[in-house]
C-alpha cells in the first residue's frame, strides 16, 4: 500500500473539510488504488481490506477491522467545501454509506459523482505524493499540512493566509488566539512532519500590525524517510 501514490486536484487540496486521521487515511488509501491519469476510466468503486488499512495505519491487524469500519462511518458523514472562482461548492466524498464486507474483512466505497472530477482524469493543477510519506503520521492536522505544502513542492515555500489555513484544516470556528493555534495545531504538526515524514520544515509568520495575518512555510524533501521515534 505504501508504495502507491495519491493524486488530488489542487482545488481539493485547498478545500475545507475535517476528518479524523483514520478517515483521512481511508480516503488516501482508496485514492491510491485508483488510476487518476487523463486517459483512465473514472473508477467509482474501491474496495479496501483490513490488512491494507492495517499496513497504512500502522496498527495491529486485530484492531484493523474495527478501525476501518469506524473510519468508513466517519467518511459518510463528512462534506467538503471548495472554491472554483467565486463559486463555493459543497459536496460529499462518498455517494452512500460504505458497504462492510465482513466475510472478507473489507469495505467498499462508492465515490460521489461530484468528487470524481477532482480525483480522476487529472490533466493539470493537481498534487501527487507517495502514501508512504504520510503512513506514520498520527494527526489529521499533520496530514492536511503535508498536503498543503506538497502543492508547492516545486518551490519549497508556501505562504498562506491564516484564515485559509484554518479553513483547510476545518477549524475556522476554533482557536481565535494565534498563540493557542500555534501551540495546539501548527507546532505539533510541524514537529510530527519533521520527525515522521519526508519533509524538513521551517516556519514563520507575517504580521499586519500586531496580528498574525499569514503563515510562511519553507520546506524541502529528505531523501530518507524518517521513522517513528
């Protein structure tokens, strides 16, 4: 599983949604199993086994079935808000509740019709990365920050307005004080990515007066993937 690649439209990378780490990894594992190339037929259904999920989550196979089913339930309830030009669009990851194939220790998801254009037949303006680079991450915030940075992998720098950052992580209504956001979200995510992903990240802020207006991330990819410590 970890050798597979994930591809997402950049609109989806910057979209606003909140999923726990299990549900995020479920989405990414399923994305890794579809062919997103322009000439490939869109794949509406994906089956994921508990053993595949166990490998990606780094959890004991004995617990993988339960965690897989919980992640599938969380995914069904989650919506995405993204922007195309001046339009705000709300859509869902999956069309119906995931089917639990208990005899096979697996689930089957059906992507929603509206999500397909952001994950299939991608020609331009998309971001791709290896599943193995996020496999050891234990925080959903860390995964989302990783994706936001990988969109700018060619330059190694991303400047993002604070409001856009919070929106992408699904926390627009939380952390009104920057010092709390930095302590509870930004710093832990950067620390985890520096320890457990292929990125080495430096972080700064841009202020308007005394208020933090934007975040500046400088990063580079390491040739050697870090392991849990």
